[in-house]
């Protein structure tokens, strides 16, 4: 049975794409699971990281992104086709991973943000049900579905939550990046009450971590204390370090990248070990 996880933070630039892509690739390569990434973020970072800009542009011009699914519901058209929109072999690893699939996003999402509320008038469904109506049966084909959500809790993110079993929060361990975490937890709890859902907090993952930065250490200690008394959700033990390899991991056209060790560093390197251990923790908690 598939498990669906939304990856959320209200702040951009906290390593959300690095976590989404890295976790997806490690689940496929190291654990041999079948994984679908659903990119709901208009920035399309996960999309471009997994299929490159040229393939994204081709699909965007032929109505094969999630923007076109939502636009159909607004305009009462039927241009989007789920089967042809799912990219079946993603990643620059090993010439593409057959068990890593993607539903791509689009920069054009920005154009319709303010019109999403009108979906109930044209499509006669709740605006939060658009994604669910389209993919609910299809996602049963996967072990895990990872949803890269926009840095807000608007209708697009709520579409992700509406099909999710869990949500996961990546954050830089500093004041600005962690400030909105209580709001995320409170808002998801409110969403659960309003929709009779049961999306559970999977935990918080510290990303872009620097062990030599005092505020990172201090923030982690505070978060761990709050998690222990139930004020925050679980804090993963493993931290994703700030490393040049992390930036390379989201670059589809990076040269000399074919294996997972070429992309994340060999066994024993900080980034490789972090993702290997996070994958273990993730599978343990889900």
C-alpha cells in the first residue's frame, strides 16, 4: 500500500528540493522502492532536477504538467491526460531510474493562483479535490509518493495534503527558517478537522546544517527539547549538511554524474551518509 508524504515549509531556500530529490533517489536505488514525485511548487525545482529544462519545456508546451490539470478545472476544458503526463524514467542516475516517476510542475502555476478558488463554480468539486480526483487510484501503483509543496499553505498545498498520509518539514536550523513551523503544524491540524483527514506529522529534518555555526547547534537543542515535550513534531536525528555536492545533486546536467556515489559522494562522505541515514529513519517512521 502506497504512503504519501507532503514536504512543506513556509519559507523558501531551506533545502526542500534537495531533500525531495535525494530521498526519492535513495529510496529507489538503495531500497528498491517504486517512487512517484509530485511537484506542486511553481518554481519547478524538483521537476527540473529530475528531468532537466529541455524535457520540462517540451512537456509544458504540450499540456503535460500539473498546471494544465488545474487550468482544465478552472476553464472547463480537458487538455490534461494523467498517463501521458507522468514521466516514467527520471533522474540523471544510471541513465534514468525506471522506478522513479514524476508528475511535473510548471512556472505557469503563478498565472492561476488567484483563480483556483473559482474551481468550485466551474468543475463542481471542492478546489482542494482537484489532485485527488485525478491521481487517487493511480498512486496506488507506488510504494511512496513524495509531494514537493509550494512555500505556503494555499489551495495547491492543500491539494497535496488532501491525498497525504504524512507531512515532512525540512528546515535550516536557524530562527527565520524554523519560525513558521508551529504555524504549519497548527494549520495542518485545522485542515484535518475541516476535511476529516488524518495527515500526520512525520517529523522535521535539519538541512543545510553547519556544525561549526553556534546558532545551528542552539536552534537544534531548542527544537529537540520542544519535540520531547510534544510542542513540535519528531526531530530526525540525521542532518543534511551544507555541502557543494548538495547543490550538484539538484543539477540535472551536472557532468560526471551517473551513479549515486558520484552524485552524493562516496560511502563515508557527509552528504551520502546523511541521505542514507535519513532514508533509514524515514522508512522506520512511515
